């Protein structure tokens, strides 16, 4: 489907990184592409709107997978056992994704929140570099999450930074079902 696979990064402090990646996944599937949407740090227990649609099989061509490891953005970073488990799970997932990218099981692979994982030391830049460098040249990779480093940005072909200008969270509005999750 893709003549030359590129590496895209959606990063920044603003809302919309996962949403943009989902839009791209829909576009690729709409043209007959095979897509893997892999969510890091969003355990299967989270009731996310995109999961409801993708797991119901309403969209052909998109496979959704998630790192099924308990994770809490506020508590897990201070728990050494949680950190050990999540690092191990991410390492194993990246090895599987490296094989999938190298063997071209998919045309597009989205690594949702992998940039956040890198920023917080849950994975290594070497593991991500290896995935990028060993993928089939026809596989498009999308990495999302806050905190893309310059070194990671240098590996990408397209980088979009989501920047918050105004957000209802600033006035105390909580995350809304069907909009933020």
C-alpha cells in the first residue's frame, strides 16, 4: 500500500496526539491498509471510546492491542515493582513490534504513548531506534506521546507538536466520556 514508509511523531503538551493517530489509522484502513494500533500505558481495563469501536470489529483493517499491565499515571511512577514490570512488558512488546515491522505484517503501526515511555525511562532510545531502522521500508510508523527529545525528532520524517492554547481543563472541567476518552 505504501511506497515509502515514513516515521511520524505526534508530541507536545496539547490534546489530540492519539486522536490524530486514530484518524491516520482510519485513513489507511479506508484504503485497504493493515494497521496495528498499539497502546502503551493504557491498560485494557480502561474504557476508551476508540476501543469500543475497534474491539467490536466495526472497522476492518485495524488491529488494536494494548500493553496489559496495570498502570496509574500518578502512582505507578513511584512504585519500583510497577516500574520493573512495565519496563519488562514494554521491552517484550517492542521486540514483537520490531518483528511485525520487519516482516511487514502491517502497513501502518502506531505506538501510542511510546514517546511518553521514552521520556520517563520506561524504554530506551536504542530499542526505538532498532524498531525504526529494521522495519520494512514500506511500513509507516507513528509514535505518540509527550516529551519527544531532539534525538528522537531527528529520527523522524514528520513531527507535529500539539500545543495547548486554551483547554477546559484549565477551568476545572474533567475529562469527558466520548471526547477525551
